[in-house]
C-alpha cells in the first residue's frame, strides 16, 4: 500500500485525502465557511457539527436553505434568499425592474 507522507512533519496517512486534511494543520487553511456566522473549518464534518449548534440555538428558524444551510424564520424569507442562489432576486417588477425582498412587497408596488 502506498504511504501518503506529510512534507512538513513526515507523518504517514492511508490516503491522499487524509494527508490533505492533515496538511491544513500546518498551513492554517480553513476552506469550509459557516454561512450563518462566518466561522471557518478545516473539514466539512467539523462545519456540519458546528452548524447543528446553530439549529439548536435558533429553533425559531425552521426554514433551512438546502443549498447553503442558512435558516430563516419564515418560508417567504427563505424564498427571497433562494433568489440569490438563482443569480438574481425573484421579486422584481417587470415594468421598472425595481427589486423587492418578497412577493408581497412586489404586489404592493
């Protein structure tokens, strides 16, 4: 079996992905960012554990974005947020192009 060795400390790993994760302990790289608070993590698993703490802390935000994980208190806020993932706001006036945070505000306009 091929050994994947750390160039910094010589520690060997069973896979290249394990070595890559270990390298972050030397480089300080934290590629996984929490979309709620901005904290960064070395592994996706650590981010996931951290994110569940937000959900426990904010049970009044039951609407979760399946794309980035942010939580919202209303379905409308989640829908407005999802527009950003589609490349633009979902609630814009077809006549004047003015953008609104939700469909109700657009209707009032």
